């Protein structure tokens, strides 16, 4: 079923090469337009140089500015807007070149009072079917800050702690596409739920970080879960362990489990394991870093009373920061489909990411997708992430 | 049996002593050093950042959450220096005492006469700090204000030992007064020496010791040096006959070395924090080290 590129006829090869050239051109055009911003810096530089030179030539002594105590305080929440623009070439289908604005994410976050903080996240995304933009509420949470016994409670709509990657927003993940197991078992951007999360730091004699999360509520409808027709609730537990191996390297190991209702009003249960190793030299931490992350899950979907289908998903990736603003990475994904026996999807991905500043990320990703239940394909995706305003920092 | 009783008793005494100490977490080691000067053996202080680390970019590791969860006091530089990593740590710390507004939350920048407070802010200008330049601990006189802020918090948390803290504060201020005269006199004849620096983090040091910062290797704060900027700096150094380029421990030496090679200048790496080098064990050592380094390139 899978046909490698080198087995195509020469006419097909030419077509593929031409398509590749077209998409490369499109991507280069996008990159050029975005990098033009950097060139404007160069113009500003030269203007600055002229101003500086003229100032130095005149040798006019400039009095030091009078010290000022501080800016006016404000109770406004932190507001940020993050744009996600993409260009795509896929070897699949007739219309296989796309260039589109994928999503706008607006986040509003603030402390509510001495006891809690709040976070609202709206997304304006493009509908893949009709191309229209629609607004949605992705997250709305109230988080306690002062509960005793190292406890924390979150209420509202949020991305639960099932697996490590699920809680990330797409712009915070190293790769453009979310792991296949997350997309296949839940949805393109993962699992969302409405309910409550309670977590506690577990004291232990070795004094390492250990956090237990327990979440309860109702899941958004996705490939595995559907609580729309039942009173069953979704239960999730996640145990996160974190160890500092040295000043420069850390390892995190987590286990997760969930159980909830599926589309047949029967039970779906899942278990997950995540391991993340990070290396970052403390002294030059803005220049080089390395991350290796691997996760796996097993899902059991009840299809009728007494009958269940097991399916699996996993991914592993590394990412290396080769200099201050450039990262490379590779990922391998394996995933089945929930409730579908012998389904099999394997994806290899290569990533190149350039970050002019922490407010702008340009990335290029190549993916080779092989599936035993649908045609295989290759795709090249370009993504530009750009943010304005004050965006809350992401967890480690 | 006798030995076991002694060991148990020692552990008990030790644990009682540890329990009675005020647990302090600071963002940078300079604040830890000053807190230790004022608190003495009454405090047990931990700094999240190391002295050779860029304080703008620290990873909010979960292990720091554990430290913050147990802390009685949290001391921050403030002015948004740590905006990229302190908020997620405090949000996850589950500790009411050290949240902003809590009795153990200390913003060390209170009452600091700030420099470079922008009248308007635009990210096109790079990483501008909206409240002013946050590297104020690099003026030793500001160390006295920091010490006062820390003293206020210690006296609030442990009024029983207020007089002890007050005595230490007095001693700290006296030492600063003595040392500052020594440092100023050593650098007096180099007053108004023009220098180039990598990042805009020396205005307080510049003001105190009379250096003249002409330009930066970063074209804009936080933006890595560009070829055009380096060429501009080389031109300025040649034209103005400047000889000194100041680097910081957490910036690589590629750009500074390149400029030095092409301009005939010298690079000096100054310490930005306590612990940047093994010999810098406290806040006074920081200035001893930097003054010595500057003298070695000025002479």
C-alpha cells in the first residue's frame, strides 16, 4: 500500500518535483516577507548610526535623565494575541497547495484577588471544511493560589493533564503538527474538558518534585470520548515526577490514566507514560539546548458489553538548539485509532525552527505519513507564529 | 545506645534550629547575599538563578516550585526582570505568604531611584523594561536600599529578632560606606573613560563609578549582535580611540573578541552577580572583583 517516492514513474517524479518546487517557492516567498521585518531593523540600524554619528560629531554634552521612581501601576489584565499563519504542500489530493491564516489566539489573564488567578483563552480558527473563521472559547479557568497543604484547584474549561504534551498550546510545542497519537485519539489540538482539577505536591523524604493531579468533569467530543448522551463523567489522574540530574540536565517522568464514556455510551480507558530529558548549560542557556521526549499510551474502548478493542500510540522526538535562534528536530510517531483494530499510522518528521525573538517563530516541517487505513502522503508545512502583548510564560 | 541517643538529640537540635530559621528564596544570588548579611543565622536562603546565568532567562524548573512552596519569604528584583519565569513559579507554589501582597513577598526595587524609565514602550525597540532598567543592584549604594527592604520584611516576619536584624543592617550599611569610598578612589582617575558594553545592564554601575557607556554590541536590548552593528561599533572605537569592551559571563565571547581584534580594544568580562566566579562569595566581593578587573584593563 505504501509507495516510496523512488518507486514512482518518471512522469510522476517530474510532477512531484514540480510541486515541490512550487511549494518551496511559496515558502520562500513567505519567509522573505516575514524576514523583511528583520531588514527593516537594518534600516533602523543605519538611521541610528547616522543619528549617533551626528550626535558624536557635535559633541553636545547630554545631561543625564532625572531618575524617575516608576511607571503608573495598572490593574489591567495581561492581554496577548498570537497569530498562526501557515503554508502547506501535501502530496495527497488534487488541491494540495494551501496558504492560510490558521488561528488567532487571544489570552486574557490576571490575578482575581489574593486567593485566585483567572485565565481566558479565545481562539479564532479557520474551519477546514468551509474555510470560514469561527470564534471559540478554548480555556476559561479560575486557579487557587493559597490553599493549604500544597494543594491547588482549577475550575472551568481547560486542557487536562493526560500525557505531557496535551496541556501545551500548539504554539508552545516544538513541532508544527501535534503528535499523531493526540490527534488520532482526541482531536487536532488535543483533549479539552470542563470540570475541576485538584493537584497536590507530595512530600517525600528525597525532596524531589512530585505532583499528583486529579481531574473530573466532561470532555469535549473527540475521537475517543463523548459525554453528550450520558451522565458518566471523565476521570483523569496524572503523577508527575521531576529530577535534577545536574545543574544542566533534568528528567521528568509522568504516568497518566483516564476513564470516561465513548460514543457508544460505554467505557473508554487509557493509560499513558511520558519521559522528558532536557539539557541546557546554565551559563549559556540561551545558546544551546537539547530536549528528548517520549510518550506512549494504550487505549481500551468498549465496543459492546464484554468486548473491547485495544489500540496504542507513541511518539519520540529530539530537538537541538544549534545556536541562539535556530533549532533542529526529528520525531517519529506511531498511532492506531481508538476502537479500530489493526489500524496503523507511522509518521516521520523533520523540523527546522528559527526564532528571531521570543515573539516570533518561523518553522518548516517535513512529514512522511504512512497509514494502513488511508493513502499515505508527504507534506511540507511552513508556520509563522507571532505574538503581541503580555503572554503568560509556559510551564517548564 | 549512648551514641544513638546523642545522634538523635543532635538531629533534634538541628531540626529545631532549621525549623526556627526563616526560609528565603531569592531570584538572584545578590539578593540572597544581602539577605544573609541582614538575617545572619536566622535565615536559610536559596537563590534560583546562579551568578553566571542570564537573569532574564531562567527555566522555571518544577524543583523551584518545591522551594517556593516551603518559603517564608520571596525576594524578587522586580521591574519585570524575571517576568519570563517568576509568574509560572509563583502561580504553582501554592504558598499564600509569598504571593504578591503577601507578608513574605519582597520587591527589592522599592524606593530605588530608577534609571532609563521609558516614556513610551514599543517592542520594536527590543526588550525594553517598562518600569526602568532593572539592573540596579550593580550600584552598591542601591544595595543599602535593597538591604532596608529585606530588613523591613524580616522585622515583619520575625519581630522577636528585630534588634538583631537592625544591628546587622547598620553594619552592612557601614561596610558599604567604607567600601564604596575605596572602590571610587581606585577608579577615580579613570572617571569618564568611554567604554562599549554588550548588553544594557550597566547604567547603575556607570553612574556610580563615572564610566561613559558609548554604545552596545546588541543593536537593541535582547537582540543578538548583527554584522552591521558590530561594524558600527568597530568604527566608533577606532574613531573615538576607545579601548574597553565590557562583556558579561553569560554572553559568548565571539562578538566581543571580533570587535576587539578589529579595533585594537580589550575585552573585560565583569561579574553581574555574586557567584559569577568562585572568588565572588558575597555582595562586597562582587564590586571588589569588578573594580580589580577594570583596573587591570585601564592600567
